C-alpha cells in the first residue's frame, strides 16, 4: 500500500499488545481498543501512550512503540481503519463484536486472529446489522506471536510464528482481498480453501487439554513460587499426554479428510511453526522455548474453556453428523469436566450456532466457500 496500513487492534492482552507494538514498528498507524470493563488493564499504556516491546519481533525492532491511539471508545477506534484485528480468546469475541459491529464502515476488513469458528459465529450478527456484504470477515488459525505481558505497558514476545498461519474469509471467495493486506505485515499468513481449514488446523486445540490431563493435580493444586496453581506447563509435558494428543489428532484429521481438509499432526505443526522436535511431542515441548513459560492457573482455565467449549463440542457433533466416531474427543470433554469441576458442554458452541447443523459434507463445504447451502 502507498499509505501506511491503518489497523485497529481489539484487545489489550498479551496478543493484542504484541501485535499493536510490532505493527507500529512496521510503520502502521495503530489504534489499540479495549472494552471499557477492562480499561484498568490498559491504563499504563494510556498513560505512556504506547508499549515497550522486547523479544523475537516480526519487525526486528524492540523498544518503545508510540501508538496512534489507545481508547475504550469503539467508534473512534475503528473509524477510518483499513483492518480491524480481534486478538482476544474465543470467550472474549462476543464482547468485542458487540462493541465494534455497529461502527464498522463499508470496505473495512475484520480479521479474528483466534479462530474458534469466529466467522461462522458472528456472520449472522453482521447480516442482521446489514453490513455483512459491505465488509470482509476473516479469521486466522492462531496468533502470530507467543507472548506475555511482563510489566506495566511492557510485553515480551517469546517466539514469532514464521512458517505458516492459515487464513480464510467467510465466504472464502473474499479471502484474496484481505490476505493481500495482511501479508504486507505478516507474510507467513497463507490462504487456505475455507474456514474449515483454519478451525480444524488450529494449533492450540490438540495440545492444551491432552497435556493437562496427566498433570492436572500438579497444575491446579500445588503452590509454585508462592503462587497457587500453575506450572511451566510445556516443560512438564509427558509421554502419556503426547499419546493422548496423537489419539485426538486421529479423530480431528479423519473429520478433516471427510471435508477435504488436509491436516497434519500437532507434532508436525509444532516443528513447522516453531522448529520444535524430539522423539515425541512431549520431548519436543520440554526442549522448546515454550518450556520456560509459566502458565498460571487462571490463564490455563481460559485455555481449556476456549478449546473445549468453543471447539471440542462442535468437533464431536461434526463427527457424529458425518458418521465419524470421536470417542477420544468425547472422553476428553467428560474427563476434563469432572477433573476441573466445570461442565464444558454447557453453553458450548454447537453446529446450530455456526450454521452447520443438519448439513452433509458437500453442503458444509459449499456453505463455507460461497456462503450458500
């Protein structure tokens, strides 16, 4: 683009602050938006007018990034922006769509960096507002960074994903226009045929619950460094957890194959995106840079809610609808619900919620491709 890319980053958490700061270093005009309920989280950024960024950046730059705007006003955040990026976990998507949807302008592009069926979940809202056909709605399979907030207005990027981040619009016929824009700053984003690929290929869903089950007591009950719960989660990865992940992958990959989605195992994806390898997934994670990242219990609860409630339930339903057994997926849902004391099936995203209920495989592919059954 001849003019700097104008980006509204929605979410002042670890992903949003990393993206906002690094895009600024790449020459973009960046507005950072947080919903008013969580204004306290961005107060240090408001006071400083920007974010201190360290670590493995996409731009190759570190230091203080002065943002164009830091605000809790959705109208001013998205006004005139080329690209609106929703960077929060799946359970935060609705709050941000509720906030920004009434203010979206014709020709704007919305990218949800954390997929979890976001396009299919929120297309009906945008249609009801009469703006769905006036904007481009897309999602990526995962955030571009593994990052943490390590101090007031201070974010550290542990690793930038360089190789492949799947991206698709809904309908898929609109992917090219937003991908061209995104690739000016994140060339690792690659076009996939439709949003089935972004969701079934999500790097996060195979690993969190499966690696948690063998170490759940340690993760949720013990005190570590004076903190109740939490652990260096990936550094504690076990071979039983890796085996469970592989068994879950078999079901996920089988469902993908039935829908024409070409998927790889979690172990292969970790190697492609991060270069992590070992005799199995557990060893690869124990030897990785992720191994030193401390995951506190509150954040880990969020990981499980996002994966199980916003994906596992719908994956199980998709398997049943296509005639593909999912005993491992179903067992993980049941066991994690019992162990953690949370019914992850309650209030979960269903096939009805994303418009896929009752469709055969050809109808599903047609729907995500051109928006019609």
